[in-house]
C-alpha cells in the first residue's frame, strides 16, 4: 500500500484577497462564482420599484451621462449597495478618483457579489459587471486601475445606493467618550 501524501493540492485555492485582471477575464469567459443569494423579479415588478432612469440603466444596460452624479466626488467612509437588491458591493475605501466621470472602485467587498460578462457591443471588447444577486447592470471593469488590483470598476452611480458605515459595525462596542467638540476650523 502506497501512502502518497499529496499535501498541497487542497491548498491550491489560496484565497487571493485582491483580485486581478486574469481573475476577471477567467470568470467572464468560463463562468462566475456562485452568488450569496438570488433576487429575481419580472420586468413589470422592477418597473414598479424603479424610476425610468433607474430601470433603463440597471435592467436595460443603460449608461448614465459622464459626470452626471455627485457620487463621483464623494469619498466619505461608507458602503455602496446594489440599488435593486441592496446587496453590498463596494466599500468607500476602494473608491478612487479616476476622472472618468463615473464612480470608480478598485475591487468589490466580496468575490461572489459581482458577475463578469464579455461585452462586445458598440464594437468594443469590454467586460460588463452586473450584480450577481439580481443581475442589475452596474457598468464595466477595465485593467487600468491603480495598484494593487490594477482594476478600475467603472460603475453607474444610478446603480448604487450609498449607505453610512454605522450599525453594521458591532465590534466597536466600547463607547468612546468625546469630551468637548474637536474644533476643526473649516480651513480649505
Ligand atoms: Zn442587485
């Protein structure tokens, strides 16, 4: 009886915290990771929940005008969830100024929340991003982002809803007493 200890094969799927362009193209070509859950509605049901603009962008793969949203210049802490199904997609810590006119991120909050698809429309070869839970169109991802991921998730602001980073943070149990207002003059 041979006792071949093939250690290592199981550990091959070492979780890379930062995804990169080869991950994205692999998923777009060979299929996406399973979503954490699914939300499925008919077009009529989505129409009841969304404005015409929201429906056009998230359900019909539209694109908002560049620089049309203040969200481009918003870098306060917080999280961004899918407009349609409230799945958490991005954290403000991964948001950066791309000067593209659309909110831009380097990576999502979790691997399975975004799906990637080859998009050859408009005679371009791009990778479309959708919400993996409800299939809402988000935008595209490009390989020209900053390190470490090198990715630029170029996302329609309409497809996102920003939520404050409160109440989800229960590990901050100790209440910090702030005596006296920290007078920070509006010097800018
Ligand atoms: Zn969604």
